[in-house]
C-alpha cells in the first residue's frame, strides 16, 4: 500500500482526487488532505508518506516553495496543475511526473503505477534542476534529466549534439559517440530545449546550433555535426536556420 497525501488549496480538487484514488487506485492510502503548503509541512512530519500529490499554484507558499522548505524529501512526487506552460516545461525538464487538471482517470492510474514501480525516490539532482529552471535564467541551467528505459540519465546540455525522432522515442546523440534512447517524443524534447541553442531543422531532427560544423547547400541542405554525422534540413526550415547561423548578415 502506498501512503500518500494530497496538497491543494481547492477543496473541490482535493475531493475529486480523493474520490478517483479511492475508486481506481486501491493501492493508494490517502493519509491526509492539506489545503495549504504550511499544513502539508506539518502533515509530512506527522505522517511519513511515500507519495505526495502536489498542486503548484497555492497562495502564500506555492508547490515549488513547499519543496524548498521540506527538510528531507524521501517521497515520490506527482504534480497536479492547471495548464501553466512555464511550470510544465520546468517539470518536464526535470523528468518529474505531473497530472493536468481536471485529472483524467487513466492518466492518474498510469502515474500511480509508475510511482509504484519506481524503486528510487526523486533524485536530489532532479529537484535541483527543477528549482533552477523555475528561479534562474535559462542559460544558467546546465543539465537536463532524461527518462530512458533503464531509468533517469542526467545530461549536460552542452553534451547534446542532435536529437532524432524514432516513433514515440527520441535518440539523442551525445559527445564521445554516445547515444541514448529517451522515452519522449521529439516534439516533447523540442519543447524542453527551446529556450537554449537548439533548433528543429527537420520533422525528424533537432540540433544543437553550437555543434554544427558545416552547412552543405541543397534544396533544404544538410548539416555536418561535430561528431561527423549528417542531418537533413527541410526546405521550410532552411531560411530560418541560415538566419541563425549568420545573425549579422543583412
């Protein structure tokens, strides 16, 4: 049985989530329902738990500030949130789980199943990446947490050369001839990296602009990357790419 608490300032949302868990996730025992982060801090001390459903937008202390105030994070996390593009991107960047409100039953079951199957607790590095992403300018965040089939891999942004679509997965080419397969679509990876020096140059390819070594002319053209690999450029992306590669050209 997974012991959990719900942290959300909206009573209706707490009630709905409690009902969904009781009905569809019988392996979850809700130990406490907290209407504020301050209440949740007290509850965690009184009820050691394995899982926290955490709302992001709360008055006085939001979900991220709550995490900064927890002395020891030895529980798994599932964020619950209304759609907030920036917060959602930060959560994806750190490879932590989230549920969009109104919470869907099947998505809830999948998230709980992942929490149950996971042997590790949220890595301190994951939370560090999350809080960096929320509080610091994009260029100061230098790592991304990537979910692979073996677990999580924390990768320096500068080590990524290119990303290639492979159905519902993405193959990421790293320096020193390394490749990892990530359980995210290329579109999701693109959204995570769009604040940095990356560009989608083809429906199947995303590249690190700093790792381009040569552009070869053509209908769309081709890129030669720092690892020697060749990446196609689509005709529709050619002009945008050349503007980025020649920013001072009139």
